[in-house]
């Protein structure tokens, strides 16, 4: 499938199968990823920017284009690019180095290409190709990012580190009071005596959902809520009273392959006019800052 969108493959563009050609394979990674994240991504309306969210988009593409794992394995060049992209995304978050386990084969043709690092929790190796193929049968569209998120979460034990992660992933603090951030209303995680409380605050009234004896337990619970999609990462990207302006903003986002939602407010003004609003999610807010027609 990739062949339809990229120039013909060159030497060393197939999966490594020995220690010797693994080094050559690794040397080709920058060129392969340049083509994959630009040419292939553009042809398939994807933003492949090595983020957690991009793994969900790629996984959706995989599920839409392959009926079963054997079909993906047979498309070896595409599997090679996908394997590298998953691995490089994991490396940006976790560190690690590429290696090959020639004594352990995922199928009849290829040894296991792995990422290794002493800091990995649980398993000493991560096998990106196995993750790529397994996502088809899982059919979740967040299986790959969920694995990476679990690795990331295992290293987050404090509220300060949790806030840093949320900042890096561009979660919204307009509706979550945590650490140095104070929201007018929404979720909160606060200290309560010797423990911590998590809940929802609206108009000065707090509903406590859960108590925790220690900080690590509180942080673990918030991370669980994040993994379930219960913590807001939406950002108001455009606000106008002019319907033509909001339509133009939608066109720009579609051209940039940025997912968004419209959430208009009828009767917003005193004379009954509608306020037109667009929200984007997570790190995609960074792509539109400073663009004409966006910003609030």
C-alpha cells in the first residue's frame, strides 16, 4: 500500500533480519521517516508528529486498510515503515536503542526488531512490529498509544511530574485544578490534611469523588482517568459571530488534517446571534497558534 504513495523502494528499505544488516537498516531510519511523515502522511491525511495522538490516527489507518494480520505482514514495506514510526515515537517518550533478537522470530520470516533500555518497566524489550500487527485483532484504535501511555505512567509518581506530563501533552487546565493551576470550575486534585481528594467543583461547591492516603495513589488515579479519556484536552481555537469566518476556519483545519469539533452557542448575544466555536485537541493547538482566523 505504501508503494502507491512513495517513490519505489531502494536497497536496505526492507526489514532487518541479521545483526549486520540491522545496522544498515538503522542508518536508513531518518530517510524513511522523512518520507513517511511527509509524503505518506500527506497522501493519507495524517499528522505523524511522533505524539501519542498520532499513534491513534495511524492505528485507525492500519485497521481501515488491513483486514487481518497476515495481510499487513505480507505488505512488508508498509510494515517496516509502521514499525519504525511506532518505535521512534516510543523512543521520543522513553528513550532506548534499536536492536535485533535473531533467536526470537515473530513470524516465519523475521527476527524480532526491538527497542531496549534499562529504564523500561517490566519487559526489558519493546517489539514495535508485534505491537503494529496486534492492533488489528484488538480493533481498539488506541491500543498502541495505550501501551506507550502505560510505560509513561509507570514513571509518574508525583503531582509535579503529572502536571509536567499534562503540559507536554497540552491538556486543558481551564477545567482542572491541579498543582499550580486553578480552574474556576471542573475537576480538581487537592491535598486534604495528610491525604488527597479528587472530585468536581462547580459554583463553589465541591463533590468529592475519591480520597487517597498518599500522593502516588492520587496521581495513579488521575492517570487512569486520562487513559480513559475523562480529562479534557480540548482547546477553543476559533470564536466568531460571523458564520463565514467559522466556515473558512474549518476549511483551513481540514487542509491541515487537524481534527476538530464545532460547538456553537445559539442566542449568545443580547440580540440573539449565534456564537460560532471550534475546538481542537491536545498538541494540535500548537499548529494553529498565530494563524489568521484563529485565536481567542
